[in-house]
């Protein structure tokens, strides 16, 4: 059984037209699994994929601004419920 599902470059997979294949892959995996989804951008299609594949998502955002203080470059948003 699948225990972990990793979707890397999710936005690119969807941009390249693999939405149905990705959805089918998710639906065929057991519901009891850990899913990790990585995306450089958060489009409507990625949001739909988040709703389909993640139960209690946590969004981690890394700033592109140059900073000397490392605590300002990483933001962990509260769970998206």
C-alpha cells in the first residue's frame, strides 16, 4: 500500500495538461496516507488539487526578498481548514 504521496512541481504538472492523470492517481491511492504537495505558484487548479489530495494542509511560504534576518524569510501559515 501507498503510505506517502509526493506531488512535486504540482503547478507544472497541471500546466502541462496532466490534471486528469494526477486526479486519477490521487483517487487510486489509499485515503490513509501522507501527502506532500509542492508548487512554486498557487493557482486555482493547484487549490483544487489541494482540496482533493490534502486533509489538513499547512502552507509554508519562503520569501524571495533578500534579508539578513533568517527568521523573516520563512512563514508557516496556520492550517487551512
